[in-house]
């Protein structure tokens, strides 16, 4: 029905237009062709003049009106060290093209007005003029050369890579439909290698875990996770893509670079303003106490007038500036620039991807082996425990559980990895020759109590034998098998029973 009405409307409008045309034609014949032509020319000329003023006014007015929303103007100063260079270049280009833009429009429309067709005037034209040709070729050429040379200079400065020994933080951004996966180097400060053939559903970047540098790398890919960066520190971002073309864009930093599958690119920049400082800028007040930028003082949530103000919720943004698919918009990530101390604290809290998602799984090439870092950690852990026990006065506090000493199921055979903890114990006894210890075995309550006593005794003896072989004097160690008589947790749950199956040592003298 609506379609039919629309068609009818179009037909009627066409009829009206045709009729008007016929009437005008008749009127022209009555008044004479030339008069009508001249009248039409006058109308057009006036419209051209009106357009000139309205158009130029609208251009300038809109620029003034939207000034505070444009990068480089109002509150939006560049938040990186190279940013002002680019802003300057943009403004310089805008200055020259702006002049040309205004002059060209004035000439175009003013001439159309002034030299409109008249019966008593004949058009004058130059077929050729060398002087004019030279002027309007040379002037743009000189201006263009200046802009291009300035631009190349800025390009070389902005795109310079870090020097061989220059201090910087190397991070990696991988564009995937539809998210940015960020990788931080972890405590070793170096990103590990990756290879696309290693990609699995869990190992989405294809990290090579045989490369030690990969083991502490931190990965952040969830859209809600904040990307933290330290202020005043040079950051080099390796930019890659896993599927299609993406574009790594942080407008406030004036950072923008294509992310190309198979061709890594990079961008080096130094954040120069913290998020907090930028918020202060957006929320700044005039001398009379009114907001400098009122739009930033509106509630962040338009539905809730009590919510925080927009400037208080401001974050820098990472976007994808390439139309990479229909979920393209969801690649937005927020960036928080903080002080170096705060950044270090935050980094310390981040967990390595390998340790949280790969360690111990079938994808782990180090499965069944202890990593150097784990050995070191366990040793530190052990040393803190013995120091505490040596300092303690209560006898119960002198008992130390050997968390990493394990036996094969139902037997008194030490597992291969137990030696690390036993070596820690040996080192301790070796260093503290006055210390004598009781080695104690415990079991859960599964099975016959007598059998448990025997098993725990055998297990404690296995530890005794290990230490004896290493050279600890026999008279410094006593062995006790407690069986299931001293549970530390309830035997009703699997976890409780696991806690109860344990090997301990007690410092008797020191
Ligand atoms: Cu994208």
C-alpha cells in the first residue's frame, strides 16, 4: 500500500513539474527570450553571492564550534612527546591550504556574480599567458616543497626506531578479528619469539615456549582490560596482525600504524601526560569557577545524573582504524598512563601467560621438569620457612612441612622432582651443623592404621637415606612414622586427606 502511494506521489509530482515547465515556456514566449535569460542570470548571480557568504561563514563557524572536539585544539593537546611535531605540521598545512581554500572560493563565486552574462557585455579571454602560467605553477610548487620537506623531516623524527642500547619498553600488539592482544615482556624485559605454526586455541599468538623469554611474557586480550603505560618512558610497540589488515591507532598520542598479516611494523612513542593530568585538563575551571569545557562536566552515564563526570572517567583509547569486519568497533581498548612506580607495581601483579595457561598442560614443553625460576622460588620459600622456625620459641613452630617432597602412590619411592626440596634441606643442615632434626612421615586415614604407620615410617626413612647418602651424620636425624595419628585437616574430603599425607621435619636442637 505504502509503495503504491509513493508511486502515485512520484507520478503526480512529475506531472506538476511538467506543467510548470510548460507554463514557464509560454511566459517566456510572451516576454521575449532574452529578457528571461537575463533575469535568470541575475538570479543565479545573487545565489552565487549568497552562497559565498553563507558557505564561508558556515565553514569558519563550524570550525570554531567544534574546536574543543578536534585533536590538537581545546583540551586535546598531544599526550606523547612526538605529538606536538605532528600537530604543528597539520596546522602549517591547514594554514596554507586554508588561505588557498578561502581565496579560491571568493574568486569562484565573486567572479560568477560580477561577470554574469549580460546582453551589453562580451566575454574577454586569454588563450595563453606565460607569466600567469609561471606564477600559478611556481607558487604552489614552492609551498608544496616546503611542506613536503618539513613533512619528511618530521617523518624521520617520528618514525625513528630505538637505538641499539637505548632504554625502552618493548610491547606487542596483535590485531585479531576483533580484539587487540597485547603482550608485555615480563620481568626479563624481552619478548619471546613466536611462530604461527604454534598457534592453538589456547596459545593464540603461537608463542614458542622453548624460548625462555616467552615464559614470563604477559598477555592481555580481554576488551575490558586496561593497558597501562608509564609516563616519560619510551615505548616501542611491535604491531602485527593474525588475520586481516588492522590499524593500531591511539589518537591522543598521535600514533597510527597499519597492522599487516605477515609483515611486522612498529611505532616508537613516549607518553608525556598521565591520564590523571589529562583528566585535570578536561575538568579545568575558569577564573570565575565555571568549567572551561562544560561538555566534560556532564554525567558519564546520561541516564544517571549522579554518576561521575565525563572527565573523571576519561581514558586514552586504542582503536582499530581499519574497517576490518563487522565487529571492528569492538576492538576499542582503554589505556591508562601512570607514573613509573605505579606501572612497575602493576606489572608485578600481572601473571605470566605461560604459568597461568600453559604450565603442566599437554602444550607445555617443560611438563614434568622444574624451571629455573621455580627452583629458585621454592628455595626462597624454604629458606624463609627455616629462618622463621629457627627464630621461633614454641616447639610447634619448629615443624616445617616439605611441600615438594612426594612419593609414588602407595610406596616409599621418592618422585624425581622431590630432590630439589631435599637438596634445600641438605644445604640447610650443611650450613647449620648444630641442628638436629626429627624426620616425620604422616598419612591419611585410608587403609589399616598399622599399615599406615609402616608406610609413613618407610617414607621418613627414604628422606633419611637420601640425606645420609649426601653426607649428613646419622646421629643428627631421628625418624618417626606417625601414620594417621596426627591429621592437620579433616580426612573426610579429598583435599583434607591430601594435606594429611605429608613429610615434615622438626628442629630439635640448634
Ligand atoms: Cu581491526
